[in-house]
C-alpha cells in the first residue's frame, strides 16, 4: 500500500483526488490546502480523508509520494527541501499534463462507446436477422430479428458454440473453408423458410477471423411477390425504398451505365443524378477500381471493398451484388458506407497513443522483424539481458536497429514503467554534453538557469538511459561516465555534492572499440565496464532472409504514411533487393521503398523493378572476390584515420621539442591554446612527451 499526500485542493487537485481515491493500492493520508474553502477539502472529508492547511505534520519517513497540485513553483521548492529523502515529489506541471491526457482519452473512449451503441441500435433495428461468430465459432452477435425468427433469446446463445446451439447452421463450415455462401435457402426448426447469406470476416492480412450470417423470412418476400403483379408498381416501390434509405445506393445496368442513385448517394459523393445516370460506373471513383464492373464480369458479389469516391475523396466501404432475373444478368446494385468519420476517430485515438508513447519507450520485441538465425540469436540474447540490471552494449552498423533493441530491452525489464531517456552522444556538442548528462548548479556558468537543472541521469533515475554513439565521447567525458558506472553517483557541473542514482545503462556504437583502445581514443577500463553484455546486431546483408518480411512490414507502414495501397512486391524486384549489399541496412531499405512508392501511380499495387531508385546491382566476379581477399578492411572510419595521423604527428613534435609546448605549437603552425585542446581531445597525456 503506497501512502500519498496531496498538496493543493483546487480544480486539478480535486480531479486527482477523485481518480486516486478509487485505486486499491493507494492510500491518501491527507489533502492539504492553505485555503480552508478549497473545493477539494470538502470532497476529501466526504471520503473520510484528513484535511489540513499545513502539510508539515504529514511528512513522515514512510510517506511514498507527494502530489504537488498547486502549480506554485515556490510551493514545490519548499516541499522539495523538507520532504523525506525517499519520498517522491511530483510537480504540478506533470500533474496537469497527466490530467489533460486522461481527459482526452476519456473523450475518445466516450465517442467510441457512443459509436458502439449506435452500431448496436442499427443492427437491432434492421429487419434482417444477423448472427456473427468469432474465429473459434463462438456466437458474438445475435440481433433482435434473429431472436424473432428463431424463437431463441440472445442471452442464452451468446458466447456459446454456434454448431452446438444453432441447428443446421453452416457458419462453422464457412470458418473452415473461408468461402461465402450466398442466397442459400434453408428451413429453420420452427418450419420458417429463410434465405441466408453467409460470408467470412477477414482481417487486413486476409486471415478468416469470423463469419456472419444474414437471413430473413422468405415467406414474407414470396407473399409480397404474389401480391404485387404489376411490374410498374413493384418498380415504384423499390425506387421509393431506395430513395428513402439512409444508405448510399447506386444501381447500374448490364452494360455498367448508371441506372439509379438515391439522395443519400448524392449527399455522400456530391454527384447529382444528371452526373451519374447514363454515365459509366467509374464516374464517381476518385481512387480504386469499379466494383460494379467487376461484379458484372464475374456475376459474384463483393463486400467490404475500400475506395475513395466523389470530388472530396470520401473514404467508403462498398458492397456490390449482381441483379439476376431468372438467371439473366440485368445489372448490379451497390451500397456505399461512409467510413471517413470512423477513420477520423481512429486517427485521433492513434494521435493520443503517440502522445502517451513519447513519455515512455516506444517499441517492444514484437516490433523487431527478423526470422534469420543470426537475428533470432540477437533477440534471444537481448531478452535474457532484459531480465538483469547489467549494462548492455549494442554493437552493429548504422541503420541495423540498435535503438529498437534498446527500447525493447527496457520494455521487457522490471523498469518498464520507469523513465526511458535517449541520448545521442554525437548529436550534442562536447561543451554541452556534460551539463546535459549530469545537470548543473545555479551559477555554474554564464546563462545557467536559476536554481540549476537536473541532468538526464537524474531524469532517468529508477529507469533506463540509452547512450547512443558511445564511441564518439571525448576522453574527459569517458572518465566522468566511468565514475558514474563505478560509483553509481553523479556530480552536477559546478557542484561538489555527489548525487546517488539508480539507472540501468544501455549503450550503442558502430565504432570498433577494440581498435579505438589500441589507438588511444577509448579507455580500456570504460570498455570493460560497458562490455558486460555485448549484443551484436547483424547487418542486413548477413540476414538476407529477413529482407522480405521487413519489406512487407515497411510497405504497410508507408501505405499509412503516403496514403497508398501497395499490396505486394514483384519477384524480380525482390531479387534485386536480395542481391544488393545494403550499406545503410534497414534504414536504407526503408528509404528505397519509400522512394519507390512515391514513383508509383495511384492505382498501382505492385512494386516493379522500374519503380526502384538506382541501386548498385552488380554481382562480384572472380577478380572482385580475389581483390577482396587480398585487401582487408582496417576497421576504422576516415575520421578515425585522420585523428590517428594527427595524434602521431603531435606526439612526434612534442618529443622533438622535449616537452616544450610553445615550441611544438610553433612548429605545428597552430596557437598554443589549439595545441592544448587537441591534446585533450586526442588523449595525449604528459607522460607521452
């Protein structure tokens, strides 16, 4: 049971009180506010919680958390100075952010629940009986019309096996075969004759995840047909039904020319009857293929096809079925459902998820795509490392996914609900890196923030810090990082008091650290502190088997980003991707696929070789192979080679000048201050003169 003290009983504090009072593992010891008529105090009394105008008497050593909800910086600083050492103090700014996110989440959930209620109302209002099952054959939908036709109460069959509870059903067969059964005649146990359509429900990968049966009493239709003998009266009635329907309906003749639309169709697409009737079925399509033409060609119904229609490119789902009279095709009818509102709500929900995910690690091991043996070994090693608090060193070329592994290790560890801080050591200048990592005290340097600043190590306390490009650290920063790893404490810039921290460190580099140690650019003692659990992430050229699953994953991602619908990649294109060496690894693969998609036409669904940007596609011949055997890589970058040459030349001149740095700087043609800077940067010490 965690003990909590709330300081501030205004609007924010009151909202937090309502939420936290419902949590079983949280005990609110008191609510404190200087104003005796604060609204939260009265609420706290109604909950049986102590209230006060002074918090000092509640600052016991066993107090776990203080929520500062006043938003007053001075109040926060006062609390920080007097709170028990182990008590966590949460500032009002963080509280406001959390409450805003919670309110946005509740609004989205309320909208989704409203849409769910509307959907259930529509399903229960329709005259057609509907039965739905999930992939396991369990009944998940049984509307009012189904209860009426079958004489069964929905409560008795929901969440039961359809084959056991519904006589003569074939929904379990549709689940097994994945084939639709349309316009099937059947007699129910109560002797009611029905016409039913049974169709599988598929997910975005095409897998069958359920099935739906839609049926109605055929005796009603037959009785109606017997009563209506005049064709014109029947046509007028059908037109009236279509005109009054809230669903957008489009009817074409056997040649694919518009025959009829209703007002709902005009409202959805913006097209008038004059612009549609007598025109080809493609006149309303902004993106996608005409399902009317496909149905007229195959004489088979299609359902749930996404496309864009009208000048405003509305996102819709269409169901189209052929019109057959005595076995003769007379046309087709389509029902168009507007899904733009559902898409907007989904995008808003995803936006909320993205906001929340910026406060934590984004990826898990499920996000790492890799089927090859080498990648599987790296993932398994990372999962084992996640169960320990040991330092992890991620090694691999640029673009292989080292940061992805760092996120996944944090999310798999016991620290997953604690902070995850990312730092690119190469992206921050050396002069700023120390203050960013370790923070600084007030007055430590010109422009320092009043009151000082917490460093990233302090921000990550209790969680994980990911130091990317660790091989780019200067020698002086390496010394400071070594102290952090050894002593588990930091000292702020301009400060003298060490601050204890509990941080799990994950590092990453593409630099050959062993070569850097030999050249004097990386400390050997730091290397052994970091090299506790080394994980090597193989480059893409060493795991060619992963190119296809990676490609399909990236295509789905780019489809959402670019608003495309690319479904597959041509085998010849796949061969080109397999033969390429991928020096930029997965990052380069994503770039190539994105550029290929941009070069495609909107209606194209398959990436062909001509869509790819120029790639080096030559296969090494015997001469190339022999040359590669004769010439081995040094394992260092051009920058490292230049630094090594510069280091050796400076050492030589210092030796010739017998340690006289002024004379050595003169011979080198640089200022004495530049020489001091380079000696520190390149790790040249006094005993090397």
